[in-house]
C-alpha cells in the first residue's frame, strides 16, 4: 500500500472550520535520519550551506526535506583534537564533546527533529577495529565492576543533564560499531607527525570476555532505564554492529550473555566496505526479524557517493560504488538511498540514517589532512556553491508500506480582523508538527514547526494578499 507522510487540505482565506487529516503514528514509525555531528564544526570552519543560492540553516534544511531523526556522536574527552592546528579563533579546541553535542541536540529539536545520541565510550572514534577506554577511566581498566560503575554514572549524568535542559534524546546508542565489544583496549597512542598531523592508534591490553561485556552493557542499560522512567522522554535503547553479515551473530551473543533489555538492533551498511547488495541486506534484516521479533532492526549508518573526485588534501574514505548504481551522480545517490530505504521498510526495519551528509570541504584540519573525507558524499554540492543537490532529498520520497498511522482532525480557520490563520488540533499536546501554507500549491511560502500547548491552537500571520485562496498541509513529525 502507498502511505503518504504528507496529507494536503485546501484552505480558502474566507473558510472557517475546514478540516483535514493529520498523520499520527500508531506504532513505531519509520525514521528518516541523518548524522549531523560535524555541522557545528563545519560552520565554525566557514562552511555555508545553500538552497537555490540562498543561505540556509542546515538543521532546518534537513527537517524541511523530511529528516525526522538526527544522530549525534559523543566522545568522553576528545583531547587529541586540541593538538590539531586551528584555522582561526572560531574553531573550538574540541568537538563531539558534551558541550558540542548539547548544541547539536538543541538545534535538532528546535527544528522539530528527534535525536539519537551515540555514546562511543571513548575519547575518539570507536569502530570494529578500535574500542579504547577513555583516558579518565583507564585506572579501572582491569576492574570490571569499577569500570561498569563509571559507565553507569557517566550515562546517567549525561542524560539527566540533557533532560534538565529539555534535550532528552529519543534514542540512546550504547557503543558504536561494537562488533567485538566496547571498552576493550586501555591505551590511546597519539603521536605528532611532521606538518602538524597526528598518528592515533589504540593498543594496550585487550579485555573482551562475555562476563565483562555483559556487566558493561547492562550498566549502561540500567542507567538509561532509570533516567528514562522519570524523564520527559523515555529513550529507546539501541545496540550497534557494523556489517549486516555480522548482525545475527552479534545479537545472538548479546542474548546469550544476558544483554537483552534493548529495543533497536542497529547495523552499519556500506557497499564500499561490506559488499553485498541492497536486496541481500534486506534479506539479512528479514532473517533477524523472524528470529528476534521483539527487537526493531535499524540501519544506524549508511552512505553512498554522488561524485568520485577528491577536491582537497584529505582522502575520500568511500571509494567503491555498487555496479547497479553507477555511474554516480546526485540523482543516483538519491536512487540508491530510496531503494535501500524501501528495502529496509519492506524487511521490517524502522529506520535508515545517512552518515555525515554535511561534512563538506573547508580549510580546517583534521589529524590526517585538510578538508573532508566526505565532500563527495555530502548533500551540498561543492561544484555548485554548496547548494543542496538531489541526493539530499531521499527522505521525502513517497515510500510504500510505511507503518500504519491513525488520523486526527485538524481545522484551519481564518480571522479577518487579525489576518491570521489558526491551525487547531484535536490531539494531545506535546507532539511536534510541521505546517506549510501557500497561495499556490507550487509555492509553499510559509513553512514552520510547532508543538501544540494546552490550547492546541497555532496562529500564523499571513503574508500580503491574505484574501487570496490559500492551501495548507500539516503533518506530525514522525517518531
């Protein structure tokens, strides 16, 4: 069946009480996600994002084009970033620390999007080949109980602090690409090279036994559940493995060692590193869902290029392309993402998140070079004044077989005295909505997000020519 996420209602300027339907989620909705962890840093580095040559707020831009979930990574103390030469005084000493993450979450929620907070439990990238204990916790590396307690206290402190600011994430990921486990190594070697570049490696003693990992994960789960029980938002818990081919084995292990109180079984899938095909990935998700119907599969990371050239001093990290989606272009990137997303929907998954679509090229340094490893993947075209290209619109395609939704009545009323349109919802307050208003269906000139309060009414000041026939559309920001 075809399930549209946007429902239209014609509204004339003199009409009163004209009703329409607004989509409301009756079960776990589908998440159209983007990882925006780099945006704050890129803007400090001078990046400007545009649509049709007009400067835009990238968070608002992503929300307007259908993003309903933003992923942000959290490092405990990325002290190594302080060693990287800074372009100018606007570039901060650290990013992806709690201060930066708080800013990204606030921007996401102000734009009407949910948030998935990704705890790396490390001072830098955690992935299948590197899971280094944070420097501050290394004294407890050999004491499983003490390390679990530190993890518990850290997760609880972060979430309580966010909730106090009204920034509680809707999903929490405990560990990043934890194929072999998390908090496995106890040394992070940071060596300065010629030219101000860095060599960063994990090492030391490797500790990854089942009993130890069970204690660590369950400590994090307990922290999330305790905070969520009394917070403004009770987050879902996700675990994360890279490579769909490792999905079943990883979660078999989690269940076997007693790590079972989670909600989302997350995977990374990149053709460049994991091979296979979109349909093969879908079949692996189906097999998992058949065995573990109590968990929701989700693609927590994916990405596909629209270009093959490298324009700066940092090597591109996604090189290989799927022969079925070649040659690459913005339209081909969009097609790849739409096809992958539809496959995940059909297989019973609950979301897809694109990794780092706004990591554009700037003159800022990383430990390994100047620029971006992802400018050929980013949605904003370096060949076109950093304007949004077609690839960055896959979220708003019309998908089939989305989770069933319920309807709720909404009304559009026009007050001639105040020249305001009222949007009235017969729903519980607290959910976030987006509305568009226009004098022409081809040109939506009023676009905004809001959260109904007790009155359940929103008044919108109209532009000039208020007496012209107008059109409106309203939908809940999918959860």
